[in-house]
């Protein structure tokens, strides 16, 4: 097997694949064959006698994990090896060792909507003003704390100001609600696993012995909790292989810490470091622009993208009058490419924020261009999907009050709010779950016989399915859908109901796929899997449609022709990036564009608009400073009929850091940083309003203010 594998690898890939024991850092540039290295490494380890059972490969999306499993299977190397996402691994560990940390193994994984419901209840119970303490902000703060492995009790002990003490009370309340409902949020999956490994030496030793070889993909995207889990699992045997690229770290807003990969050699002094620099994806022209752009970042490990493809066509950087003109032009370009033989499924349009897709969709619909929006979690947010999943969740976790409240009168079965409130009061007084309260409804004196009978029928219906929790999921889901009355109610809803029926059928199809791919299917495992579904997992590579997606969702994908839209100050880089004085956020925005550029194989078109509709307002924009960091010559003449370009003749004044300036829209501010690039000079300005903006000076019309 060694010779067979070796023949299909470059020299640097061979070094990474055939390294056996000890820490290994693989710095893998985009298009460098990273997934091949990981899967071949699994095969190579097995070839030298490592039992598959002792290998654990972790990546960041279900789609990437599935691709890795399929590739390993073709090498005969996947049976017995654990290949999954971080969160899936943690679910598996927590289900096995649940009692050690005081939870039940049938816990529910709460999605964003469930978490919002719990945090609102926590704020309300603490009697705090939601204006001063918005639930969404509190949830973000709690998520940040959990990613840093700071639990509620620890945070309360260190809270030394009014806001922190208030947040601590809300955090404690939120945790209490989750515990009562036997629910974990996404951050709990990581935090509780990290604490389990920290506090239970026997569990740590058992798992370390099980996973003697740890392979972690996309290491640059690990947060502190994931870093601790990986470090702890590998602490005894030191067989950790981290694969990643600091230049593609784009999830800082989710807690990802680029320092984890930058400091790998400090954490593991004996680490072998291998760079995968050969790029097998993109043309020389595309790679040159990507290299030129990312060189402006300081927090990185030096490497070059070495092309193996031809020079290719020139990169198109095109300005437009507005976002509608931009969208129309992209649609026309797509049609021209398709007419010349290009495949629609090999084209993609990237944007910084989801709202940018609207104008593109309208243009594509008008031109009858098939497209798919890669926003998969939206499927699981549809009412009919959430309704059926709620029925399934309550079968697995009887304490899941959110699920129960959703279905108890869906479809309508005469169990109204007054009845539900009385059952909730009864359950609270008797310190029992809401479902247990439904079961004992006959003991509730405030209820008449009619609602008691309806509650009894409902409880009996739920109980009849609980015996089928192990075994194939699809038949159970179909039975629940029919016998609950959900199917009948959708059929009675006309055309809208028909669409909903098709969505539910798609969910049941996904359950059938799960049943076929899983040796021992169970409802609890299926629910845990789909709870970890991400946007990227929804991308259908086989469908002959143009893909529309955010730059974040594009990570890990590749297309022959790529369009990157809205490369403007305030969008890319996003307006939030200006608030970071140490430029960490600005560097991440630059990495985001780098990721987008390196998805393209053959053709790359980048565009910006002079005006864009933002939150309903038609606003003047400024080209992104990143455009001038690509090392690509381009014309700034707007692609719009009879448009006068007089605004490009403005002379650019010189500014110095500390200079007081005035802006027509943002008011007074002070120059924080000044980048002298001639007519393309930019300045970072901190305004008295608290906003910090990066402005292209020839468009900003800043005026100096003498003190």
C-alpha cells in the first residue's frame, strides 16, 4: 500500500502522510490537496499497523466529514476510524459519559431559536429590562463565555461591576432552564466535554487510549474549548496532526482563535512542520492576486501559493452604478458563459451578507437562470419542519418543554392557552416536567373534564411512539406525521400546504438516507446529527444551478467561475471591522476575501457599486481598500450608460495620524491610521459618534479641522 499511496502524492504531501508518531503541523494552502493528505494519512497509519479504532479525524462541517469518509473508504481505510465534526464527537462522548457530568444521555441539542426562547425566559425570570439587557446580546455574551470555558458559577464569582453581575444572574437562570429541560446548546457540547476531560482523569485516559492518533482539520478555526479538547486528548501520546492555514481563519466572530495554529510549535516543541504550497486548483493569475492581497496581513505564517495550472485569463474588477446594475451584469455574464459551454453548477456568486442576494436573485429570475441559495439551516427553520421535529424531540427527551409547547395544540386539538397555563402551574408547584403534568392532568382541580380528556388523548398518542426510539427513523417520522394530524392539516391548506408537504417529505427522505448509512440507527442519534447541520452542508454539488452564498459558506468549496460582489468599504471589509484598533478584525476580513478568491479555478470577477440599497436606504459607497491590494490594474470607470466620472478626478489631500477631520455623514473624527497609496490612500478614522471607519480618501471628502 505504501508504494501505491506514495505514487499519488507530491514530496511535501508524502512527508505529511507517512509521518507516524509525534506532533505534526501541516500548513496547507488553498487547493493544495489537504483532504487527500488527511485521508491518505489515515490509510498510511493503518498500513503500518495502527488499528482504525485508534484513529480520530475531526473536521468542521458534516459535508467535509462525509467527503473524508468516502475518500477513506475508497482506500479501504474508513472502517473503524472515527471521522466527524468536533460537535458530533462531543455529542458521542457526552451521551456515553452523561452521568459523570450530571446530565441525561437523551439530552436535546437546542438550536438558535430554542436558545432565544430560553434566554428570553431567563431575562424575564430575573426581572430585568430587556431594553437595557437585550436577550440576543445576553446570549452572545454567554456564548463567548462558554467558548472561553467560563461557566456561570465561575463568572458570578469574578463579576465586579453592575453589568457583569446582571449577566451572571441571567447566565445562571439560562443554565437552570436548560438543565430543567435536559437541553444543551451548541456551546455546551464543547464546554461540557472539555470539563469532562479536565475533571475525570479516568475518562481522559480512556479516550486518550481510544484515540491514539488525532487528526484535526481546519485547525485555524478552533476556538478555545476545541483547542483544550484536542490538547487534552493528545496530552498523553502527543500524536496530534493539525492541518490548516492561518490565511483562511475566518470565524473569529464564532470564537475561533488564530493563535491556536500560530502557536502550535510552542505548544508542541517537537512538532514537525510541513508546508503544502503547490496549488492544484487555480490559475497563476488568480493565485498571484491572492498572494498579493494576503501579504498585507501580519498575523500569518509565511508561505507562497505555487501554481501548477496555466496563467489563465485576467481577473475582472468592475465598478457599477448600483447593486441592480451589478446583478444584471452578473446574470448576463453567467448566460454568456453557459452559452459558451460552461456548466452552471461550476459557477458561484459570493457576497458578504445574505441581504445582498436579493438583487442577484431578481436578476437571475428575470433571465431564467437556475440557482440555489446555500443557506441550509433555513430549511430547518420552516414551520412544518420544526413542528414535526418537535414531535420527534419530545419522544426522545420528555423534559423538552419548548418542543412540547410547540406541538401540544399543533394541529389544533382544543388544548388552549388557559389549559396549558394551568398544567404549567401544576407542574411548577409539584416540581415535575410539563409532560408529566400532562400525564397527571386528571389531578388538576382547576381543569374541567373536557380538557382533561383531550390532554389524556394527547399523552397517550406521545407514549405509543416511545417504544420505537431505536431502529429506523424514517418509518417512525412518517407515522408521527400522519397520526399527529400534521399531514391532514397541510393537505387542507391548499397550495401553501403542498409546498410544506414537499418539505416534510424531504425531511423524511433525509431520515431514510440516515437509516441506510447507519449501522444502528436511532432517533436520538438522528436528531443530534441534524441539529449540527450547517449552511455549507446544504450545498448540492450535483445540481446544475448557480450557487449563491456568503463568503463564509464558500469555505471548502471550489468552482470554475466565481463572482465576488459588493467589495466596498462597510461590506468587505464589513463596517464592524473598523472598530478594532489592532486590526485583527480587518485582517480577518482580508482573509475572507482571500478565501473567496481562492475558490476560483479559471475565471474570477470582482465587482463593486457606487450606490447600494442598505437597510432600505440608497446609499453612496466607497470601493474597498482590498481592491487596491490585489496588485491588479483595473479601470474605475463605472459600467453604466452616460455616467460621468467626474468624481474620480478629486485630488487626495495628505493626512497625519491624530489629525482632526470632519465627514459630511459621520461628523467629527480623528485620524487613527493613514496609509499613503497615492490616489488610493486610505485612513482609519475614529468619529465622535463612537464609529471607526476605514475610508478611501479620494471618495470620502474629508476636511481638516484646525484646533
